[in-house]
């Protein structure tokens, strides 16, 4: 009995994770994260229950028939056909407990209460109501279940077999409510464990990609500072030797010309290699992730920045907006989200706020996604503020330096 939230297509899919759960259907949040119709595992928390297969429906119907047969078989011999009809209808209603647990609870309780009044049966007449109370409790409707159980017990105490049997049935109903609650808590625990495993896997992949990028930049710096300098010196000396030989009218040795040509070719190839190593990879644009969020049903208002951004800043902005929209849809249950990108005095401000259910009074502990966001911002020399707003909702505000290239160069020299 899972519930649903609009939240996980906001992140682009990385390598496939090893944690898998069967029968996962794509939710709006999965479409935001992936930007496609590919099923992902991140959107499994709090989703509506998937459609029941025909085998499940047949099993529910068979269970309802068996319960009805037990109730009718235990009916008093003098019970007439109206009593049998009430018992059968109340039992067969259990077949619809998956899509409509509250309706089944009401119908079963009323019909079986009327059956008790007409036929004055034994304890077996409570089986359909006990089942309805259990199914209602396991999807969170414990109070209606308790009210239905109390109403049926009151009718049974008056028209049934007396106080002893009523107390026995009270124990049945108590067990039904408690086991329903235990099952609900167990399912919630499993979903939470799955989500934590997925978050940990995604974080490991992001850390691996970030370290790989840092390693590429380190290799590029080493090549530039050592190998490029040496090849440039060889090329320069070969060129000077060729120039002097021609100036004196001497024949230029073929080996010297070969050295000059080979060093020039090596410089060109090395320069192309450095460009590849320093390429941070394709960075998505904010408009793209916003459009995916809108396509998934989230209302997003975007105020974009028209100027050019360094690749590092553009990539970080994309990840900030991506993570913020994911959290707004999956955790905050927001209906309206505002994304603003503004530049002032060499700083780019990224502001994402929603009208979700974040409570400023309750404690706030950043999750894995916000922690990774803070690390990205700190790597560029920026600042990040995030947390619930006083008037409700959640705010993410990041300040990023537009001169990130110069700042990165100074940091590299210091290292």
C-alpha cells in the first residue's frame, strides 16, 4: 500500500545501481530525474499502490468467498435467507479491500451488524469485520477501524452470544488493529532502508565522478607544467639551430629538421590532449531540468540568467537546481517552486524556494543531497544557505563567484 510523490526525474541517471526492487513503476519524480521514460529506483517512496494483477484480484475474491462460506456455515439453522444475504454480501465486500479499504470497512461493518441482529450468530460472524479492520489499519486508518470494531462489538453484546464472546471478539479486533499497524511500520521501514541504500549508491557514484574530474585536472596541470615545457624547449632549440644553419648558408641536417617537425607535432597533440582532460563534461542547462519538472506535474517559475557562465559555475548551478527540485517534489510535497538566477558584483545568486510542508519549528538536518550541494558550492569558493522558511516552505540560496576561473587558477598555484 504505497503512496506517491512527484519527485525523481530531476537528476540525470548515472551508472545503473546494484540495488534493485521488483515491480517499480515510473513516477513523475522519476521522469524529472532521468529526463526520459526510463524506470528508476529512486522514486519508490510514498507512491500510490501499483495496479493489482488479475492473479491478485482472483486471490482476493477467493479469500472473500472462503470467509463468507465460514460465516454462513456457522449461522444458526433458523436464520432465514435475508440473514444469509447480509452475511454473504458483507463477506464478499472484502474482495475490494485493496482499492477501497475504508469503504469495505463501512459496508462490512454495517452488513454484518445487521446480520447479527437478524440471526444472533456466534463469534464467526465477526471474521469479515476483523479482516476489514486489519486492512484499514495497515494503510493508516486505525481510528476508523477502532470505531467500526467498537460499533460491531456493541451490537454483538446486545444481540449476540453474550459478554464472554464479546470480550473474545474484542481481543480479536485488538490484534487486527495492532498487526495492521505493525505491517504498516514494517513496510515504511523497508522503503526507508531502500531509499537510504539508493542515496548512498548515488552519492558514491557522484563522488567517484568528481574525483575522476579532479584527477584529470591534476594530470593536465602536470603535463602542462612539465612535459609541455620540455617539448617547447626542444622545439625552440631545434628552430634556432635550423635558423642559424640557414643563415650561415650551411646545409641543415635532416635529423635537425625531423626534430623540429616532431616537436611541433608533439606540441599540437599534447595541446589537444590537455583540452580533453580539462573538459568537465556536458553540463545540463537549468531550463532543461525545469522543463522536465514541469512535465512531471510540478509548477515551476524560472527567472534565468542571460549572461555566459564558466563551465564550472554552470555545472554547479545545474546540480543545485536539480537537487532542489527533487527535494521539493519528493520530500516537501510542494505545489509551487520559484527558481531565480541573478548576478550582482561578480556573484551569481541561485535562489530556489517552494511552498512545501517544511516546518521552521521542527528540527532540520541536511540529507546527503544537500551535503553534496554544499561541497560543490564550497569547491568554487561560494556559500550556501538552506532550510525551512519562517512563513513555511523551504529555501535554498547559493552565492557563486563568476570569476571562478581566476579563483581556480590561484588555488591550483597555491597547491
